[in-house]
C-alpha cells in the first residue's frame, strides 16, 4: 500500500496550483494517473531547507476517489506544496462537456477532462466526430467539422452543427424529478480523520467536491462523528456528523469551498437549491478568541447568490458575515448556532473562517442538505449546417434549421419552427404549435398539410411527418392548404409573405396572413382571423365568426356565414358580410359594402362609398360622397350620411321601393336632409345628413346632332351626337329613370339665354353645365369649368322648380363629353362613383356589360372633360 500526499483538487480536476496536504498517508491504489512534479517548500534533507523546489514523482487515484502524489524522494518535512507539472485528470472521456453556466463551446473550449472540439479526439475520420454535452445554461455550441453528436441540455441554447452529418438534440428527453440529497461529513472519513486534502462525495445525482485552504492559522480540518451538536426542532441534520475547523492566531484561519456538479448532465443542473446547514460553537472570549465567519455563494455563471442567516441570540449578523459575541458557548448550545439557508440556484459555497484574537478557536459545520434541479427545456436555436443532419428540438419553443442536405427535423414539445432548407427533408412537428418555415425558399412552395404533400422551391422532396400546424411561405407565389377539421388539433396559422399567395385554412379556427402581393385567402369552416396585407386580395371567411382585415389595396372580401368583423383598410374595397350580424368597415378608399342577411353595422369610412342595406342594418357613411342603397327586408334601417370631406354630398337611393309621398322629412336643408320612410314590406328607414345625387337631363330636352336637334329620350346606342371637343361621336348607352319631381329631385330650370340655350332647359340638380369666363381663368387657371346646376341657382334666371314626377335621361359616350342641350354646353353622363349611384337594376348591368371594368373600379372610366367645381368654388363665380 503506497504512501503519499493528499491533493485538494478544488474543482474535481487536477490543475496546476492545487495544494497538497503536509502529511503523508497510506492509500489503496485504484489507478496510476501519471508522472509529474510539485513545487515544494520545506526541509528536503536534514538541515537543508528549500523553497519552490521542483519535486518529481507519480500521481495516483485512490480507491476512495482522492488523488495522491508519491514523490520520487520523500522530503524530511513538508511545509507546503502545490501541483506543478501534471497529467490529465480526470482523463479525457471523448465527450466535450459544458458546465452548468452559459458556455461557448467551440474549437477553443477545453472541458475539465481535457476534451476539445475538432481536437482529433472524436470518433470520426481524423478524430473530427465529436460528442458534445453542453449541459445546463444558455450555451452557444459549434460542432465544427465531422459527424458530431450534440446535446444542448437545459437552457436556451444556440447550436451550429457545422460540416458533416450531425445528430443534434436541443434538450434531450428528461423525465427526471428533483431529489433531496445531503453532503455527509461522517461519510468523508473516520472520527477525527484529517480531511484537509479535500474530497469528492457522490450524494446521488450530485458529485459534491469539498476543498480546504489553510489561510495561515489553521490547526485542524477533521471529521467529528461522536460529539453531539445542536439541531433545531424538525431539522434534518445529524448531530453526530460535523466538520470541525480549528485554528490559533489572529486573522484568517481557513477557507472551505463546497462545489456541486451533477453526474447526470443530461438530466440535472450543476446548480442546486434549498441549501441548508448549521454552524455551531460560534463564540468568543475577551482578549482570547472571537469567531468571524463570512459565507458567500455563486451560481454556475459566477453570479452572487443570496444567503439567509438566522441566529439564536449570541451572534451578530451583518449581511453574510457572522461575528461572535464575547461569550463562550459549546457545540450543543442554541445561542452559539446559526442556520444557513440558500434558496439558490447555487453552484458553489465558500465559508471563510477568521479569528478576532490570537488564541485557539473551534467551529462545527453540520451536514449540508439540498435539492437537485432537473433540467428544464429551453428555447433553442439549432442550425445543422451542411450535411444530412438529424435534429430534435425536444422541449421548448425551438427554431430548427436543417441547412443543406437531406435533414430530419423533429420539433418535439413546444411551439417550434422548422426550416429544412434545400434538399429533401423529413419534417415532424411534435406537440405544440409548430411551423414549417420556407421564408428562404428560392421559389414558391405548394404545401397541403391535410394531404401531407409538399413541392416547389425548398419544399421539393420534403416529407411531412405530422404535428405541423403553421406555414411561413416564401417571397414567391405560394399555395398553402391546411387541415380540414375542427378543434385545437386542426388550427392552422399561415403567413403567405411576399408574392401572390393562395391560402386555404380549411376547417378549424385559423389565422391566415397574406402578406404583400395579391393574395387569395379562404378561411373555410371555423372562426378565423384573416389579414390580407398589402395588395389587391380576394378573401372569403367561410362559415364561422371571422375577423378579417383586408389591409392595403383594393380587396374583395366575403364574410360568409356567421357574425363577422371585417375591416377593408386602405384602398377601394368590395365587402360583403354574408349571413349573420356583421360589422363592416370600409376604411380609406371608395368602398362598396353589402351587409347581407342579418342585422349588420356598416361604416364607409373615408372616401366615396356605396353601402347596400337591408332590414336591421345601421350605416354610417363617414367622410366623402357616399351612396346608400336600400334593399328592404323588414325591420329598421338607420342611416347617417356623415359629414366631412364631401364634394357633391351623400345620396340615399331607395331603388323604386317606396311611395315617395310617404317620406316624412324632419329636415329639408339641402345639406342635411333627414327623415324617415316606411317601405311596402314594412321596413322603416331613418336617415340624416343626406344630399341626393342624380345626374341626367329632363326628358324632352333637345340634343344637337348632325341631323339637327333631337329629343334626348329618342337617342339610342349608335346615334351620332355633336360634341364640343371631339366632333361627332356615337352614343354608347342611354338610360331613363322616373322619380318624384319634388325635394332633392326637383329639376333646375335655366331661362332661355342663360347659357346660350334658346329654350328653357331642365336638368337634375347635380347635372353640370359648362361655364366659361375670365373669372374662371383667374381663379382656377382654366377658362372653362363644370358647375353643378344646383350651385348656379340664383332665384331669377336659374331656379329649382317642383313637379309631380319627372323623367331623367342619361346618355353615355366612350369618354366624358361636352354636348349641346337646347344650345347650352353641358356634360354627358359620367359613370364614376357618383354617376353609377343614380343608375339601378338592369340599366346598371347594361353599363357593366359595355364597360366591365366599371364593376370593380368606377373610376376606371377616366377623368371628366373639365375641372368640376365644388360648391364653395362655384360661389366665387357668382358671389351673392
């Protein structure tokens, strides 16, 4: 049985600077570690004293787990010694292991066993295939070259596989639970055995390494297993298992360090929690001795940890420092005992022992009890890099990137994002809301989650292995189709991204985001959330109570069945609520809103909007010149035309569904018509802030043609008419409508000669006449402008006159023209938003057949022949 000097390893590994005990002990050999040397101070031979002498010898691992140094030549007396040259211990095990803290593991990292990434110690060609276990903490790992096996362990890790076919696990599978363990001094040695060389004790899940430093006045560091110590009621400490620290001399006595390291790094942290122990026999005597104890603790990242000290009477506690009063106590006295509690997490505890006076002193420390901490999954970021990689995120919300090659990506638990990259990848989401990410694809992708198919761009060759709930599309034209079912397992979340995408949520309560581009989005069954984003989108919510936002662009939105909330956003949108009690908002732009069946709420917003209303609807026009079309249906319809941003004002169009004499006006102000009417089907319509718009000539008005004047009602498509700007032009369309000749529909009469007309001229109030004057040039920088007839009324030559009924006639050309009515220059019909509002039913469809583009965009017909003045501008031409 050899004899040697016990080495205090400190962190569990043999390092330069580790201290040796000054007494030699016999030990049983477990293995020979290797040769080396120590730096020795003492008496080498009789009367031959040396300092920092290089003493060679052999390092051994003993059967008790400690490391001893056996010198080639034993000195006569050893005062002190520390490790100098040494072999690797523990020996490299081929696994690059991180700590419990936030590690950066790459080619420059060396673990305590001497393992290193890409050092040639791996199992692959040239030793490049490494095994890496990062352990707890938020680690950054780079596997480098070779086919690596990497486990991130607990925490939110960032892992790069690098080159080669790597196998990467974000957290590992951990079914471990917390355990309660303790460091037992009586297991470290026999009663009164010197343990100053330190030791490592396996307490179960943890390996606890204890190291001691003689700070100059230490006289003993031993195990005490026969004397009794104070233990509080219900506390777990063994009164006959303590660490005894003794010293003599004023100042620093000794330092005890207790470090926790798990022996199951894939399951437990290097930190522990709920640490408790007692310090007994804290006392003092005037001018003799005074115990002073300072306790510090850090976590695995080196951060300070809070310590709680609870005294029992005779001790002064200030923060983490205990100073004894000058009253002698014994090991069994409560008054000389302090309970130490460290909630943690904690990795290392340091107990510094000092003396306020110069005589002998003693201290007793109980067993240390603690709870272990199982690793918890973190939100990992893993990039496989080149090669055919196997990647599992395990727990947490992970981001997995396969990179080049045919990779296997498994999300595991948590809400994961899987980006296979180029190559035919196998993708499995696992539990949680998991996404396929094709945002980096070089072409559009076609994904059908229900059918489990994938093609196009980076999706080419991919296998969808289930558990996938969402898709992030590419910047190209994607087709994304979801699961067709109900419940949480069928909920899809799609992001189309750039490009003209097709998104079909199918069944379930889906969230669908079109992104930029002209997208087609189908919500399908379920209560969906849909955002069209930028572009002219086509959106159908399907059945269910949907929430839809068209975003920017001219969108077409159909809510479908259910009580939907629809926002058109910017652009001229066409919105239909469908069945159910819907809330529709056009937003900015010239929108068309149809409530459909059910009691709906319609808001036009900014712009010149058209709102189609049925029974039970409530409508607010908002800013702009809006038109309200009444379709009946029973119940009550409430309309507020709104104010602000108006030109010609708002129009209420009953489409021939009422007896005009039944309107009950509460206000006949031309700028704020208000009242109510009951339709034939019993629908009650109440309205306010309305100004009516019908643009046309009175039947009987003569229009100048190449063959002389003709009554306007006799003109048909193809007939030629003389225009001021473009000569003889054919009529493309003519329409006629009969309305009451009272109120807002009463015609405007121009006396002969007013605008060059040779007979009285009757037009609708909004019909525009050509005005030419120097004043127009001065005010509007053009000699000719168009002015609405109602803005020219002067009570003399231009008057509004009531009639029982009146027929108004429209004629339309290929462009807006100036024609001659009774010799006066006036406008032809302009089918913009305002003009179309005065045309209903079959006549409107005739117009759409001639000019299909008008159905989607009333402004597509083009500009008016001249600048059209607003009311306040017209007044400048004829001041009162």
